[in-house]
């Protein structure tokens, strides 16, 4: 297919024909990211969501069980060098209790990279929770193949490890002493261990270009992730990136919409960062605005109140609420799923 970037309705039409034929290419993605009028894009992505996913929305309860972290990711509020936050760890039994008392069927256990929790502890926690019929997602950073294998054998079914950007140089700048290659190796190990693999990126990172975001979307397709979280980057005041610009939420929505069209059945959560930033910007709950352009998962925070406010990856994170979720979801004619929400592969 020959494609020339000419801005105008004609090109728009051609792009959407290509969508139908599943041959969207990088220049076309770039064009859509640049374009001011997103109405057709959002309409298409919603149609694709309806066709491949249906109206079900999956709720996953997330427990942020420790904010200790050995890493120094430049964007992150809980990175080890931030001495201003109050650090906490939940004990094993408290984590298990919080999970098994939850009304959600799938539980995400997230933390900084905290070596306090031994593999045995993680395995015991996973075992106790899965024993009660919950599906567990781990999101505890990079681990070796052997460690991931232990957690899988203990019953963990999913793992969330975002690579944040597919631009190797930007990744290296933002994540000192970490390597992009290592991150992707870890994701590939998860795949070979038969986990459902979640990844994702941030939008609006310093030095990130639209071309780089178009590459990110192409990379999603190549990696065939089961879940993809697309968040705005929100500068944290106690990090070196404190003075960075804040990105447009429309751009974040566009990335979600294109990702839906390209991946068809991947689980796409409304990221908490999107809801946090959108709090005063939309007439409706921000997560509704994201659900309407292709998202199909929400992750209500079930971290006990006394810890929640200290898991400050970015400002105001803990102020988010999903209190009216059931009513809100009904208002857009969608339904809360009563199954585990595994990704259907086509
Ligand atoms: N340590 C684990 C999980 C905790 S961090 C890991 O690295 O996988 C969870 C996610 O928070 C990160 O993947 C990142 O995408 C997001 N995050 C961190 N700081 C952020 C910020 N300032 N704005 C938006 N999202 C942020």
C-alpha cells in the first residue's frame, strides 16, 4: 500500500478503509495522532470495541502493598531517592485479608521494587488469595525467569510490567541503571511462562515525540500484549521532572483509540493517571470518557486508606474515586462483567 501524508478528509477516509483491512501503518498512525478532529477515530474505535469485546467492563481491585522501591525512575514519586514520602509495607496477612475481602474477582498486587518480600512470601500470598477463587495479577517490577516461574506455579495468572516507552534512548534516560532490553526480556519470559502479560506506556514524557508514540503503538502490535495501560505522565513535584509540561488528555484518548483498533481484543484499562488528570476537565467521570473510545477495564483502588495516600506515584493519585462506578457504567449502556476477564485471542 502506498501512503502519502496529505492532511484532509480524503486521507482520513483512506486511513479508515485501511483500518478495516487491518493494514494501518506507522505514517497513518502518526497522521491520526497529529490530527485535530478525532470524532471519526473515536467512533471507529468504539465500534471495534463493541464488535470484539462487547459491552462488558472488567473491574480489577488493586492493592498497592508497599511503596519502598530500589529504583530511581526519574518520573516516579516513590523512587528510592525521594525522602519526602512516608514509606510503608503491608504485612503478608494484611495483604491476603484485603484481597479476600474484596468484592472484585481479580486482584492486582502492586508495589515498588521491594526486596523485603521474599519469593516465598510472594508465593504464599498468591496461593492464599487464589485458593479463594480470585485471579491474581502481580505488578512488582523486574524479576528473573526462575522467580517468575515460582510465582506462576503458586498460581499467579497475570503480570503487569509496563515498558513506559519503546524509545530505547528515552527509556535509558528515564530509568537510570535499567535497560530496555532487560525489560522486554522480562516480558518475553512472562509470555513463555504462560502469564497474561500487561504492558503500557506514558504519554507526554519529556522529549517524547509523536513519532515515538506511533512507534509505541506499532510495538504493541508486534508484542501482542494481553493488556495495555496508556497513561498521561503527571509530573511529581519531588522529582527532577517536576517542571515538565502536562500532556493533552485528547492525545491520550487518541492513543487508546488507535490501540483498540490495532489490537482488537487487548484489555485496555482506564488508567488512574488519566482519571486523576481528567477530574476537573470533563463533565462526566473521566473514566467514562475513556470507556467510550475503546477502554474496557477499570482498576478500583482497594488499598487500605491509611496507606493509599503514600503511594504517590504522581500528585493527587489517591484522590481518585470509583464510588459511582456502577451507576456510571449503566449510564453508557455497558455492564460490569461477572467473569475473570481473560483476553480473548482472535
Ligand atoms: N514498580 C513496578 C510497579 C509500580 S509503578 C513496576 O515498575 O512495574 C507503576 C506504574 O506507575 C509505572 O509503570 C508507571 O507507568 C506509572 N507511573 C509512575 N510515575 C508516574 C507518573 N509520574 N505519571 C504517570 N504514571 C506514573
